[in-house]
C-alpha cells in the first residue's frame, strides 16, 4: 500500500552522532563541575588550615610577647636573632641593642661553659637539660636564671639555630635558702635541747652533789678553813645559777641580734641583781657599725664573765663598763672593790677571756685600777677582728 499521507517514513540514523556528542559534553561538564567542587573543598580546607596555623602562630607570638621569661632565638653561630619583651625586662637590653650579638656576651665564664655544653648535646642529637647559672644585666649586675636550650630545625629537619629561655629564679633561690635555714635552725634547736638536758641531768646534779658534800665537811671546820669552804660553796651555788640561766637560753629560739649597744646595756642590767647595783656603761666611737657579729659575740661573752667575777669576788659598790671602737676595740671593766686576788687571775674563766682576745689578734690584761679596785682590759684590732670573723 502506498503512504496515504504521501509522507516519507522517519529515519533517526542521522541524529545519533549529535546525541552522542551532547552526552559526552554533559559528562565532561559533570566531571569539570566535580573537579571544581573538589578543588573548592580543597581550597576551603587549605584556608582553614592556614587560618588555624595563623591563629596558632598569633597565640604563640602573644605568649612569647607577654611572658616574663627571657626568650631568645639564635642562629647556628649562637648570635641573637630575636629578643622578646621579657628578655628586655629581665636583662635590660632592647632587641635593637642585642640583635646580632653573641649570646655569650650575656654570661660570665661559668655560665658560658654550661651553655656550650647544652649546645653540644643538641648538636650531637641529644636533649639539653635545664641548668641554673647567672647572666649579666645591662647595668652590670647579675641575675640568677634557669636556662633551657632547644633546637630550631627547618622543614627537612636540619638544625638551623637554637632557642634559649632564661627564667628569673631569684625568689625561688631565696625561698630555698629560707627553707634550708629553717631546717638548720630546727637541727640547732634540737642539738641545743640535747645539750640543755645533759647540763641539767648531769652537770648540775654533779655540782649540786659536790656542794652538799662540801657543806657537810664545812660543818666540821672552824676559822679560816670554814670561811674558805663556804666561799667555795658560794661559788658552786653561783655556778649552778649560771648553768640554769644557760639552760634557759639554750631553750630559746635564736633571735635577730639587737644593736651591740643595746646588748651591752642588757648584759649590764642583767648583772644588777648579783652586784646589788646597776653598772655604769659608757660608749665611744662607732660601736655598732664597726664590729662583725662574731666579734660582738666574743665581746658580750667577755663582758658577761667579767661582771660575774666582779659580783663574786670584788665586793664593789660601783662598776663601770667602757666600750670604745676606733682602730681597735676596747672593752674595759673597772670596779672599786678589794682588788684582784692572785688566785683569781689564774682562774679558768680569765684564761678563757685571754684566749678569746688572742684568737682575734688582741690582748687581755687584768690588774689593780689606779684608784683601787680592779681594772680588766680586753682589746683587739678591728681589722684583725674582721679577718678572723671571715675565716
């Protein structure tokens, strides 16, 4: 049959290449779109990573800038490259003044050796431990610091320089010194307590027992022998009292010493009950400023012994204490009593006073005063006293 409409049948064989090309283009567009999306996601991730790194770097820079520690970056030749505000506050140099300078200029010789040791440990692949030393400030003073040295490396891990941190440990060392002093004080107090117990339990009891034995013997004596025996008994009683005072002092914690003038006046006041009157005290020269503590302790011990001797032997109505400090230190005790007994000049107490003077390069003399009574002179050169106090 013929085509009633007189039309030719459709033939799509010529459209197939066109449709195939369009599909390929659509596929390429899809791939390109996907690549663009992947690239966009990568760029976003990279931006986020860079922003995080920027923020981390900013935080690190803020930490370095606000830190009280001195933070330095050094090149491979140990020259200063950067210098944070903490370094300026601690050491006094500005970054402009110190940049390019060798870090060794900040250190005394001992500190340089320790720093070089830390650097060598890092160069050999190890880790440097923190060490304590002293560094120079710009004004020439020194500061105690704890120093940490670490490596600076590039992206490939090659060593390109060093970082150094110096922390001020002045207060830390002071606290450690106070703690050590407190421990030492406790040990001293424990030892003093032991000595006090021994004095009370053994020495005083023996002296007291000897006094009782002498009392029983004295009861059977008469005349001068009895008088001499009672004098010895009185001496033993005085010794017991002094031992009890010493024991009390041993139980007291050490106090910061008052001025030497005040301590001399205290010793004179303490002797008043035994003497029956207050000694007169005179000073001449810079007494407080001239004496090391150790020398002052010797002087006070001599004064204490001399006043005790006057109370026991002199039978005086007046005692004068004179302390003078110039080129030498002079302690002079004068009384108006019955004069020095030859037996007393050979006593162990006076021998001890002589030894104290000789130890400090000085002299000791005791004899009759020009107006009667006794005069004791204990003198030392102050230069010798200072050198002996430091040895």
